[in-house]
C-alpha cells in the first residue's frame, strides 16, 4: 500500500467514528427531549420548542445516518 492510501484509510476511519458519535448524540438528544416533554405534561408544563427541535434533530439524524450507512461498504 502506498502512503496516500494508508493515510486515506486512516482519515476515513476517523471520520466514520466521528460520524458514529454524532449520530449517537443526536439520537440521545431526541430521546432526552421527548422524555422531558412527557414528564412535564402531567404538571401542566410543556416546552414550546419541543416539536420543532425534535423535527430538526430527526432531519439531522437522517442525513448523518445516511452518511454513516454509506461509509460501510
């Protein structure tokens, strides 16, 4: 293998691991926000930004997840 090929493989592995962490963080954020919203509803409170924030996070999750899925040959 040449030096550039080895370097490209290392960069790809690093980017794949960063993408995996990003997907996990976005998914965890969606779960936490939804859980907090469910907990607040019985007490008469509700987050105004809950629906829009989760919607945007789902869009980000879709694109990041598609990139991650594409990176696994």
